[in-house]
C-alpha cells in the first residue's frame, strides 16, 4: 500500500517570534508544495528517501531498535528533515497504537530550511501519509496537533503556527492561547507576493533562543517591541479583510524593522528587503525565524522588477501567490 | 572687532526621534568642530561667508529691511545654514536689545546636513560670536536656549538636544520635560567611534513629520516602539557609566532596528550599519534624523576594518572620538 499527500509551504506574514511570547500572528500558505509518499514495508524499518530538496538526494534507514542513530554527513538541512520524519512517525504511532515499517519519499518545490515551513510540511505530510497507511484518515485537527508535537520534540520550542497553516492552507490568524486560537480568514488567496531566498546562517532553535535571551536580559525594552508586533498583526488582519495593500505594505515595513531590532535579520536579508522596496514593492520584510532564509515583498504590478532587484543583490527570487489549499491527499494505492 | 568661536559636532547615541515624544536621549559631542567668526560692519547688513562646508563656498548678503530674502541656488544645504545664521542673529538681537551689522564666516570639519548637528552648531556659534561682538559674554544656558529658539523658528519642531550638546560638549542625558532636564554624564570621552556618511535624501523636518504621521495613524503600534527606545536610553546611560561596551553595542543594534521600523533609515544607511557589524563593530546604528546622513559604529580595536567596510559599501568613513569640549571662544580681536 502507498499513500501520497502534498502540503503547502507557508510564509509568515506578521508576528513571527512574537508568537512565542503570546502575541498573535498571521501566516499564509503559498502555491509551492512538498509531496510525501509513505509505502508499507514487510519489516519494521523506516527508510527515508529525500529528493529535490535542493541538497543531493540521500537515503537513510533506521529501525525501532536503534533509536540513537546519528548521521554524520554534509547534508545539513536534510539530516534536519530526517529528524522530523522520525518523530512524526513516532508521534503518529503512539497516537494510533500501532507501529509499521515504512518507506518515506519526500519531494519539495521549495528550498528546505529557508523559513518556508518545510519542517512543518514534512511533519504534517508524514503524519498524514503514515496514518493513512495505518488505516486511519485522521481529522485535520489531530494531524495538526501531532505535527506540532513532532516539532516540539525536535526543536524543544515551537509555535503551532507552521503546522496549522500546512494542514489548513489559506491565511490563518493564530493566537497562542491555551488551547491555541486559530481562525481561517476570508481573504483573496492570490495576493501578489515575491519571495527572495538566501542561504541560512543560523538555525530556528538558535534564533528563538536568541530572542528569549534578549528578552530576559532587556525585558523592559523587548516586551514593548513584541507587543507592538502583536498590534501590527491585529491591524494587518483588518487590512487583509479590506484588501488594503498600501496599509499591509506599511505594516510589513514596520514589522521588518522590529525583527531587525530583535537581532534575527541579516545583511543579506536586509539587502533583499530594501532592494525590493527600491524596485517598487509597497512593503517587504524578512519572514520566518531569520538568520538568512526568506523575505517577502508585496508588489502588485511590480513582480518582475522586484524579482530582478532581489537577484541583483544575490538572492534567489520566486513568485509565490498565497494559496487557499492545505493538506491534500494525492493518491492512495492498494 | 572680530570674535571667533568653535563648536563641536554631535552624534545622537540613543533616542533620536523618540525624544520628540517625551522620551529621554543620549547625545555626545565629537572631536570634529565648526568654527564661526563674527566681524562688526559699519552698516547694519549681515554678510555670510560659508567655507569648507562640503559644498562650494557661497556668500550671501541680506539686511533687516528685506527679511523675506529667498535664495534660489543649488547650494541646498548651505541655504539651510543661512537660515540658521539669520534666525540666530534675530534671536540674539531680541535678547540683547540691540542689532549690529555683521560679517559671519563659517568653516566646518564635518559634512553639513548629515545629522552631525551642524545646524545646531551654526546656531550656537552664531549666537555666541554675535553676542560677544555686541559686548555680552552670555552664560552657556542662555546661549543654548537662544540657539534652541533659533532651531524652532527654522524647523518649527526641534528638540533642545543638539543645541545643548553643541554648547556643553561631552555626553548629555536629556529628558524633554518642561523645563528640559539636561544631565552631563561622567564618561570616558575617548570612546572609539567610527562615523559613516552618505548623502541625505530627506530633510529632518520631513522625517520628524513622517514619524509623527505614522504615530498618528498607528498609535498602538508606534507608541510601544518609542517607549522601548526610551528604555534603551536608560539602559545605555547605566552602561556608559560602567564603560560596558558590549552592552552599549547590543543596545545600539536594537535601537537601529527600531529606527528602521519608524521608516527613517535607508538602504545606504543599513548597508553601512550591517557592514560595520560584519567588520567587527560591537554595535552600530544610524544616528540623527535619518533619510541618509550618518551612522555610528562602536568598534574598539577595529576602527580600520570598520572604516574599510563602510568605504566598500559606498560610504565616507571618519574617526570621531567623543569629545568633552563644548563651545570654545577661540579669539576676540579688538
């Protein structure tokens, strides 16, 4: 039996980092997807086959009996993805009360580890495909929750934002109350975004820790910044509903500066962010955890100019309109 | 009779823009000076001779009877300086109750209109030199106050920060209460700063208005940012007293991001700020009103590397240690 699902990447529109401290965030699924196939094995091993992940393909096998497998290779990002597959299978197995041997094949239209939520997409896709193999088509809420648990296990700290948007698609307004408040907004899913990508220099977990440390050392300075980011998100939610692109752009610019003040942006990200504005974007900001990775530019009618500007400063641009579609079961072959 | 005074330039260390909204700021005099000579004339005309202002020298004459003089030339920054000379003479004349004809000659070691407080230096220097000619060696407090009045008349909005530091020198902690609280800090005046300069694209008054408008439109977002800047200033005051350079550097980086979020930084400023960090500065930020102009980098032992990095991205670097000396009477010739 073989189950194939696909999951969208995401961009964080507003509120990254601040969401870790209780502020709301807006995230959006994009029209670039990650595909995961799960195929039953006769033994209880797990074999992971990762293709097109912008790193050379790599095949790794581990079994339940040697859980401490560590892989020493140059495939930095890929090894990261393996951890998510493994924990996702673990989490799903516990939830379903059964453990299967499985071959997992991953293909991606997006760069991995670039802040486009590929680890969440891997988690969501693995949970979904593996569950189908195990005979369960889980409700979306359970899939999102297991995928979030997966991220928590791998990263120690994780917001439910990435796994939610990978599961549900569209634009989500998320408030990390307990339980998490998630609201799917009614918005135009074809907002004209260009994404710029550069290599990352830091890991998400390091960056989250960096902000946490900064907030601990300079609480009276950092807390108002996080609060301001939360309020930007609220304003942006209203502006999205009205499709008020100039306001969205202004809010993106403010949010970018605040992320820069938290020390999570880089020279390469800032180069892309400012070049995009120079080329006519109504707003631009880094997106995701930072330390390199991606920026987004809202640039109606200026997609070509902004893409060129991003290229000029050494980034890799691609157009990625917002997408309303979340987790999708592509095929189930007996 | 001829009176010659010199006045230091300044950099804003922390708190620019936020001070307009009641937050405290830290400003420091630098080891680059502007020299103003005032020479008595037999008539009641005012003749201004501006030299070395990084614009071609220009000589303008106006009299009390044609106060509406407007000058249409390309000497953008210089024409600005003329306005300050004129209003400074006006303010001093009112205060002293007498009006003299005078030749004013200005020389500067700094670029004009670059956020180094040259307009304040012109105001302070003109008030001081003109008063000496008129037979009065005014107390520093009165000179600072008349110079601030001068800036208010020219710009409509002005903090007393630039005129105070030009008058008193050293590092000043300023809280814009009524009356303004000004505290001269006991600090090492040789802190190793490198300044980077690029052409300005916007005027101070436009930038102050931009922040005011932004705050009006997005009060709940912008107010916490201004508050955070104020708290950075308080932390920095303590760090300065302890000569804790790593903390000062971190606070500069946070402050820069917040200024960026207010929309007053530019791509050229950010290029210099990030290049300086890359080259080993412990902290860097834009300084002054923004829209181009200057950035400062705190870079103990890395002055050469940081200067080079600033040059590489198209800026003009110069070393400017903090200076303890304010207004200085250079000579009075009968």
